C-alpha cells in the first residue's frame, strides 16, 4: 500500500523515443517532491501498454516517434483511459499541429524549447485538469474550430459528437466555458463574471461532470463538437 506522501504525488509516464531526453526529464521531474515518474516509453504503442499497466495521472507525450506517433497514441489512451491527462511535448506550435493534438484528447502542449520550470508548472497544471496553452494560441485554435461549426470536421479529427436535444449547461456554466475557450485563467474568468475563483472552480467541476470530461481543454472541445458554444462565445465576453 502506498504511503500518504507517495500516493499524493503526481504520477507521470514519460514517452519519448530518445533515451537521453527521457533520462534528463526524469531527473528534472523527480527532483520535485510532488512528482513521481512511474515509467518510460519509447514510442506510442509502448505508451499505451504502460498506461494500461501503470495508470499514471499524466503522460508527457512526445509527438514525433516511430511505430506510433503521439497524436494517435493520445487518441488511443483517451479512449482507453479517459481520466488520464496527456501533455504533448512538441517542437511545433503552428495552428494545424496544435489543433490535431487537442482534437485527439491532449489537455495542452508545451514546446521542447521551454525552460525546466515551465515544464514542471505544466505537469502540475495538467494534473489539475487545467489547459496548458498560451492564451493567444488557445483563442485562435478554439475560435477557428468554433467557426467551422460542429459538423465541419477534418479527416484527422475524431467523429463529431451528436448535438444534444437540450443544453445540459446553465447559462452561467456556458459563460464560464466560453471564457475558458478564450484562454482565460480561473482568476480572469472570476473577474469577468464578478464572482470568486472558487465559484469558477465549482462551475468547471459541474461542467466536467455534465460533459463527461476531466479537463478544461476537453470541456471546450466537447462544447464545440456539441454546439454548446460557438465562435461568438469565444470572441465575445458573455456575462451569463
């Protein structure tokens, strides 16, 4: 049985096809008292098997790998274990690339050129279900997806969710989701809606439960797929 100290740590699986990168990242993360690296995978297929065996909270997923790339592995992992968070580690930050990652289940991404403290912060944020996206990139990505409409999907995207007969979200929850899609933090959403950050957290927890997701990014993607929020919600602040 795990000790309280051990069980409270964020468990991380590293997936990268370069052993030296994995070793360096492991040393960096395990220097933090609240993070534990439970395994290493060298490609997407191995990552899927290790997720099934180890049930990590966060998978730090390289994108370009042999046998199976990180985008396909992310999709398979989220289908198999929806509660596992995936943080993509990539050298690319263009719109199409980031969109593919998010649409296949990644909670966010961080560039491989990021500083060590940024990676540590991203792991912690991912484990809390927060989006790990630059606010400007988030708004651009979500706005373009919203502009396509719920039925306009690209070949790389998963099957769109059927629209709901009735919206399961309250007006205030829809406002919170729209502001999250604009890349705002909980504190910024609270300021926009003139409520406390704790109230925003409560709304997000309710949104996650109603939509059957575990992160802000997944909630926004689900909201767009189901037509619960649109491009207008992303570009215009709603008071709800």
